């Protein structure tokens, strides 16, 4: 029994054997706890400022993710040209500055919805560059054989921090009310003003959390690598797009990520709105519901980290996500809804880690920044239209109401999965084949949408569905 547990631990956390990756991973874990506290507090702040307006929450989400839609391809070309350390330090300092501005204005009672929109947009610009740089740096600190595990562990840290950050949000906000309310900083001491003032404390804690990750990024020994710069940025972007079009395993995976990001993967709108407008929860219940989703996602990430070929779970992850979303739409009570949300989190992370692993293990290093920027585009760039669509469908002032509206979102997700089901990869194509495709694209000898004969993917027989 003990030996089996030890073997599971070694297999699940094997990428942490590498000291530099381990330093980065733990620093990210701490920083992301602060980021998730801020994200939860920001959603709650918007609902407080707008009297539970789902459209306002959708607009803030749109402001945060629109830069990814507009800048991701350009950002990927920059990441392949500029040292990743420089990119990551610039993005982290920008995010620190926006967190500090949000903390101070909330503390002083000067925060407004337009200000939140502006700060969300600035953060979105930083994240448009941060995401492809962070996705690409995994291969800098672990060998190729440990890349799937490192991808899963990155998702694990993201969701452990989500669980911790959202679980403690209620207590931190309440402590913030005790610390900041009644000192003349927010005008009259009404209930809403006190709640708004208390939300400054999670923002301040997030500012502090940036210190460690900035220090680690500044001191990590990033390996030397050849950077571009001799060609026009537009030509680099076109090369990345040609490669994706010529590699069906990546193209179909990204298409499904885009479609589900437009529909089912909009929990940053769904959870806050259902918690406040449907289940009428305050800070503690609001944070607990978010934490339940994060706990399920954490279990999904752990399960994926223990898999030899996590890319095989694209289909199961998508199915679990959609079935759980339907169940959530039909759940009458908040505590049952929290259990269902854990299943939603598990399905979402199973699907996203499979998608990320498929892309990371297929793309050659020379194109990694550009391809991962396109992945960031379809994942985060679909956030603005997805948030607006979902917030319209589930709003109490919308045509259907929250539960029926969420049912429509689930139906749209089913249509998306069914459209690409037979073309989804069953695993990862071998690196030699991916490199052949890249070289053919670079040389202009491979027509987009076609590919050379491929070796079987990992774990797949030569049969078809």
C-alpha cells in the first residue's frame, strides 16, 4: 500500500525533480493564490457596484480578455524574438501596478465600474503577452519526457491556488471590513460601502504576492536560446498560422477549445451570477461555491498529472464538463450546486490539460511561442464574446432566465463537440513528424491543411473510430 502510494506520488509530481522548475512552480502557486483572491473580489465588487447586474460582469470579463483576442498573435511573435525573462518581468510588474491601483481606490471609496473596466483592460494587455511566454517556458526547465507532467502540474498550481484563494476570500473580505470600515475612507458607513471597503484587503494581499514570483523570475537561469528578429513580425505570425493549419491534431484541438470557451467555459460569469442572483449568497457562500469548482479542477489536474498520455482525455473531459453543466442548471440548492460545480471543474481541467498537452508535445520549439499564442487566443480570446453571450442568456432580464439560459449554453456546447468529435486526436503525434511538418511549412513545400505520412500517435492503434 505504501509502495503504491509512493509510486503514484513519484509519477504524479515527477517534473518537480528539476530544481529550477520546482522554484518557479512554488512561487507561482503563492502568487496565484493572491490573483484568485483578487479575481473573486473583483467579481463581487462589480456585482456590489451594479446591484447584481450580470451584463456589467460580462462587460468586465470582455474588457479583461479582449486584448488576448486582439494581441495574442503579435505577442507570440514577440515571445519567439525577445528573451522570455524580459517579457515575464514586464507583465508581472504591470499586473502588480493594476492590483495596487484597484486596492487603493477601493480602500478610499473611489472605485467605479469604469475604473474597474480600464484596469481589467490593462491587465488583459499584460496577460496577452504573459500567457504565451509562460506556456512556452515549460520546455526551458524540464526535458521533453516530463513536459506533459509539467503542463498538468501548472494546471494543478492554478487550481490549488483557485481553491485556496476563493475559499479564503470570504474570511479575508470580512477581515478587510473590520480593518477598513468606519475610518472615514468610504464616506457613509452603509452596508454596501463597508462591503466595498473590505474588498480592498484581498487586492492588497495580491500586491504582496507578486514579490516572490518577480524575484524568482529575475534569478532563474533561463537557458540560452536563439531568438528571432531578422524577418518582419507579420511573416513570423503567418508562419505560425501555416503550421497550425498544416497540423490537424493542433488545428482541431484549438477549434474545440475556441468553441467551448465561447459557451461552456465561462464560469467566471456563471458562478458569480448564480451565487448572487439565483442562490442569494453573500461573501462566505460566494467564496465556498467558487472553491468547490476549484477543488474539482484540482482533482482533475492531479488525475491528469498521473496519466502517461493526458492528451487521450479530450473527449471524456468535454463530456463530463457538459453533463455537469446541465446538472448545475437543474440543481435547486446552493450546497448541491457546489458539489455539481466540483464535477464541472474536474471536466473542464481534464479537457484543457488534454488540449494543452496535445499542442505542447506536437509543436517544435522554434514555433512554440507563436503556436501557444494562438492557443491563448482561442482560450482567452473567446472570453469577451463568450462572456457577453452567456451573461445575456442567463440574466434575469434576458429572454430565458438563469436556468433555461444555462441549458441553452449546454446545448450549444453539445453541438460544438459533436461537430469535431471524429476528428479529435487520440494522443500526441511523434516529435519527428511534427518537426517534418514545421520544416515543410517553413520551406513552403507543404500546402496548408495537408501533411506527410504520420507515425501512429502515442497510445493509438492504426484503426479508426
